[in-house]
């Protein structure tokens, strides 16, 4: 599957979970899991959708193994960070290492994305200098 399609599909699944959680918080009037909800939506829905848009705009990355790795690592990091942040806010301090490792996974995935952005910028410029002068 193309990286952008994987990213869009994962983003929708995270959005369903994040919005479900938001509705649950609103209905119960218990906002104690707000940070988990906020990060589930911002890392899972917003960021993954933006990665997908970038990959859709750069067809060379649609079949890149590195780009697919970036998406998968981001998804794993998001899922674990959400669970860890929720657990920490429920008082389970044993989840601190899980939060730390998942944050590092997210940082690594963002580093990978940054590398792909810099590399694809160079490649596009070499291929079509006039069209991409602004990139
Ligand atoms: C039906 C959908 C949603 C519901 C019912 C909902 C509900 C809530 C509730 C009850 C809070 C806690 C507010 C507080 O205690 O101050 C909250 C916070 C938050 N939500 Fe949602 N939410 C929804 C969708 C979303 C989406 C789609 C996003 C992101 C794209 C999002 C991002 C946030 C953020 C960033 C916060 C934290 C705001 C702050 O720092 O005060 N939510 N949401
Ligand atoms: C590894 C990645 C990240 C880590 C470890 C992290 C950590 C944190 C922490 C510790 C807080 C304070 C929460 C509290 O007071 O209980 C926070 C708040 C917040 N972060 Fe992040 N963050 C990350 C990524 C992001 C990203 C990528 C976004 C936006 C796209 C974001 C948006 C927010 C927002 C809106 C708040 C305020 C709402 C809240 O308290 O939950 N964060 N973050």
C-alpha cells in the first residue's frame, strides 16, 4: 500500500478513537484524561494526516521503505504514548518508562520525516529546478 494511504487510514482510526474519547470525557464531565485525548488527536489524527499529504505530494516517497517505517513507528509511538499518558493521569506511575520510550519513538520518527523532507527537497530541485525554486 502507498505510504500516504496508510497514513490517511491510520489517521482516521486514531481520529475515531480520539473523538470517541473526547465524547466520553464530555459526557462523564471527567476531563482528567484530557492530555491523553489531546495527544491522541494531535499526534494520531492531525500529524498523520499531514504526513499523508506530504507523501501524496511527493510520489517518489509513496513506495519508500523509510517513509513507511516513519509512519509505522509514529503510529506505535502515538498508541503507546496515549496509553501511558492516560495511565499516568489515573495514578499509575509505573507507566513513566512507557511514556519516555514512546516519546523517543515519536522523536525518532519525526527525525526520519525531517531527513526525508530534506532529501526529497534536494531530489525535486535536481529534477525540475525551475518548478521547485521556492522549495
Ligand atoms: C466530538 C469531538 C470532541 C470532543 C467531544 C472533545 C472533547 C474535549 C474535552 C471535554 C476536552 C477537555 C477540555 C478541558 O478540560 O479544558 C478536550 C480537550 C482538548 N481537545 Fe478535544 N474533543 C473532541 C475532538 C477533538 C479533536 C478532533 C481535537 C484535535 C484535532 C481535539 C483536541 C483537543 C485538545 C488539544 C484539547 C486540550 C485543550 C487544552 O489544552 O485546554 N479534540 N476535548
Ligand atoms: C513526544 C511527543 C510529545 C510529548 C512527550 C509531549 C508532552 C507534553 C506534556 C508533558 C504536556 C503537558 C501536559 C500536562 O500538563 O498534563 C503537553 C501538553 C500539550 N501538548 Fe504535547 N507532547 C508531545 C507532542 C505534541 C505535539 C506533536 C503536539 C501538537 C501537534 C502537542 C500538543 C500539546 C498541547 C496542545 C498541549 C496542551 C494540552 C494538554 O495539556 O494536554 N504535543 N505535551
